[in-house]
C-alpha cells in the first residue's frame, strides 16, 4: 500500500522505489553494507534501514569491513554490526549503501548476491540488481526515511536516531548546500518522534578521544594557501597518525576547517595511507565543482565534496591536484560553472 508521502516523492524515482518496496515485502533475509571507513551517513543509513526491516518482521543485519568511529558506536544497533571481509551468509538481498561500485564495501563475494544499490552520488555506477540513485537527497538517510514512508512503516525511535545522525553528518549540521526544504522537513519529522538534536550533536561532535585534538594540531600546522588565498592545502603523514595515536574517524571534518576563512574557496587534504599512497579529500564553496577534479584522478563525489586516491611522489601529485583545482576555481569565477 502506498502512502501520500510516496506520491509526493519525485516521480523520476518512484518506479525504482516501488521495486525496492516490493522486494522487501516479498523477501525475508537481508543484509546491509556500506563503504570502507564508514562515515555518519553510511552507518546511520545502514542501521536505520536495518531497524526498518526488523520493524517489518524481517531478518536483517549490518555487515561492514572496517571498524566504525567510536562516536557512532553509540547509535542503537551499532554493537550488533558484523565486521567481515567476505560474505558468508545466505541472503535474499544485500543493500549496498553509498557505494560508487561493488568494490567500495571492501567485502568479497558481493558479486554473487542480489544487490540493491542505494546512493545519492552522481558518480555511482549502476552495479546493483536494483539501482536507486537519488541525487536530490542530501544523504542516503533521507532516502531511508522516504523508503519507510513508502512502505507504510512506522518511524521508530531507533530508525529516527540513526537517520537523523546520517542527515546531520552529511549536511554538516544542515549548513552545506545539499540541505533542502525536504531535508529539514524530514529532520523535523524525526524530532517529532523523539530525536533530541542536542543529544545527537554531542555524539557527532563532542565524543572524540584527545588523539583527535593532537592530530588536528599537527595537520593544521601544515596548512598552506595560494597567493590569492582562494585555495588551501594540508597534509597528514603516517607519522602524525602514529604519534597522535589516532583512531578511525579522528580526522573527520578536518578538510572543512580552512573553509572557515572567507576567502578560501577550495581545500585539498592529502592523507598518507601507505608509503607513496594518499587519500585525497576535496571541498569547495559555491559553484566550484570538485567532483570533476576528483574524477580526473580516478575518484568522484559531489560538486562541493569529493575525493580520490593517488600514488607516487607526494609533492608532484599535490601540485597536479592544486593545478586542476586552480582551473576549476578560475572556471567558476569566469561563470562557466553554475
Ligand atoms: P571524503 O573526502 O569525505 O572522503 O569524501 C567526500 C566525498 O567524495 C564522499 O561523498 C565520497 O563518497 C566521495 N569520494 C571520496 N573518495 C572517493 C573515491 O575514491 N571514489 C569515489 N567515486 N568517490 C569518492
Ligand atoms: Mn552520503
């Protein structure tokens, strides 16, 4: 049975959403996974969906490769998340949350399963048996809320808390450009069923170990900017992670810090993950498209938040990325990007 909110959902996505609803109604055993080094949207959406499936009398579990950041371990159901390297269960379907391709979860054996790709990134490959990609959603959490409404489920306290955390983290507490009236409406509904925004904010922002502060001190000591001050870049070495005794998630949001300066329009944050291998995070303001920049280096993401992985000489790669970013900033200034 479909509800009014389903009819209000953009029609372009209704057919595929109906397929997801039908699958859930007709099957029983589900697993949910998300990308390696899961973030708030990955974990919040996965757990939210897990609680939704369980509330419908289904069997569901969340399976991920990596440990989850300590803060998110406070979410309901987080203690039941299974950390695995290979799928060994027999499932009717596996929901793959926020992954550009089937390698992103880092779990072996997914290719032999019935998969449902749920994502809000433009760069997603349609790897799933069903592919529900909604680029208008601020977070996958928003899509899980829509799914709950479409299937006629009740937004329980557990679903609400998990989905709210997904929204808060992916919208930077509702201040990134992906925040829409729909995001705020969903957030409002979640608060109505019992979410305490201040409590979730404590979980998201004030639950880190001291190692985060130590790591932040070291990373910020490396920040540099171009002559016009529009582009800033900084680095995190393996030695910094080690000496600060950093744990997963300690560097969450570091990349946004330089954007606090009015004139800074784009940021590059390079993190050494192995000798000669680096994770790159890109952020921008306004119409500067960093997804295009990340794609040039084999990555992807959103217009204002993207990433990739590069290898080789650090100085050289950094120069190349800054050059591509400079081009993107100039393009935006020329009005070529809207
Ligand atoms: P972050 O900087 O937080 O790691 O990533 C920012 C955004 O870029 C996220 O939405 C993420 O999905 C995307 N992203 C980061 N790294 C990669 C990558 O290697 N490949 C793709 N396709 N997207 C990425
Ligand atoms: Mn997301």
